[in-house]
């Protein structure tokens, strides 16, 4: 009853306010065990990807917990991993009054191509919320990106500094390279020399930090690069090759589409409209790299069939966000079950 009432309220208010209310109340909701009224814990389905042990293949994409406040609470719904962020060096705010619009008819969410968050230092303190999730076996990813006013040439230094800031908090890093060029979100991916420089700098800083004596007890911190589905196929292949050459560990493929209108800032489109393209991107990269890098699929996962589709296309892990919003937290366990069956089906011929 409590959950149904809360869901009705969240569905009928401004999305930004709804997100804030959810974040502010999620901890007590899960601490009191009320989440069991609307979800179930799936059976473990452990797998090792990028050297990390994931309790299952289903994670929460960055965008709901933008400053890492409630990693443990989101994890209580049965997620194998939770990605916080995107976090930038300094705080960022939306430049418009209503940056989100939910469309139930098309099962889509339109959102500003901006990355509101509390900034690195505030997020560092709030990410203590991830400790209990880690102790339960969950994996915490941190999505990081340069500030919105940063030129592409300056992104490498900011991303490297964020890796240092969060080195002891992140189980893996996810690089969001769309954050610093709002006028042209894909600019970095169309400048191979800049992309290569950013990735090599990030990998170099990660490796340098790993060698420090004070980090000897820490596991290796993989680096994942987000490749957006709105890139052309040749741009995706070229970017994937640059990722492999730079020594990153994985690619997060798909995500939202990009919608541009004359005289307006571009917006991202998540949900059902992104499903087909995101699956095609996963298949394209999987076929191109042939297992050289881990592959995380996101974008348009609103049913268990979508989970199976992504894994069949070559994904090692999947991330949900719109599906969590439209279907509720009970969707997590259903996705874990579907991923388990899909992974078993994919490996069955090899076992035979």
C-alpha cells in the first residue's frame, strides 16, 4: 500500500522533484524492510567480468543516483551492481526548469543533455553509502566526466583527477565523455587524437595509483568507456579500436538516443525508442572486437525479453534505468532471472 501510494505520487509530479524525494527517502524505506513489499531478492548468479566478481549480471545505470547517495539502498532491490553519477569535478545544475519529461505512451524519457550532480567532494562523502553494498558483495561503479565548461582538450586532466579522487571508492570507473561538450555531445568521439589522449591518460593515472603502497590492498580498478548509440557505425568501430589500443577494460554500449531540434539544446531520449539501436550497437561492437573488451549493454531495457536480446547480442552485463522507473523495483529480480537463463543458453553449446 505504501509503495503503491508513493509510486502514484512520483508519477504525477515533476521528475526532478520526484527523483529528489526518492533519494531522500530511500534509505529509511529499505532499512525498515519496506522494499520487500514491492520486490524480491533474486538468487545469486555470480560471474566474473573485468576481474570483478558480480553477484549477478544486472546493474543500475548512472542517472538515478547522480551523486552516490543511495548506492546501498538501490542495491537492496537485488541489483548486482550500481553505477553512481555522472560525477564532475565541480557541482553542476540543470540550466532549465524542467529538464525531464516522461512519456508513458511511448515509454520514453526525454532529458536534458546535462549532468547535474553535487560535485566530486560532496559525492566522495556521500559514497560512504556504498560500503554496506560492498560488504554484501555488490559492485559499485562511478561514472565520471569533465565539467560542462571544459574544452575537449582539457578533459583528460579532469578525468584523471577524478580517478585519483575516487580510487578507493570505485570498484570500476565508467568514463562519460559526453559531459564537456553540450553543443556537440559526440565531438570527442569524432576527434580520434583527443579520445586516445583522454583514454591513455586515464589508464596511466589508474595504473600509477595502483602501484602506490597505500593502495596495495585494493583490487584492480577497471575502466569502462561509454560509447553512445547515436554515433554512426564507423565511428563506433573506430572508437572501440581506440579503447582497445588504450588499454581500457570494457565498453558500455548503447544508452540513450540524441534528439536535436532547431534553436534548442539537444536532448537525450531513453526508454523504448532506444531499444533497437542499442541492441544493434552491442551486436556491432561484439562482432568487431570479438571479446577483446568486456561489454555492458544499456538502453531501452523495459522487459525481460530486452535483457535476453542484449545478452544474445554479446553483452556480458546489462544496465537498467528506464525499466526501473516504468516497471518498479520488482523488475530487477525478473531481469536477473532472465539474464541467468540467457547466459546459460549462450554457454550451453560450448559446454557440450
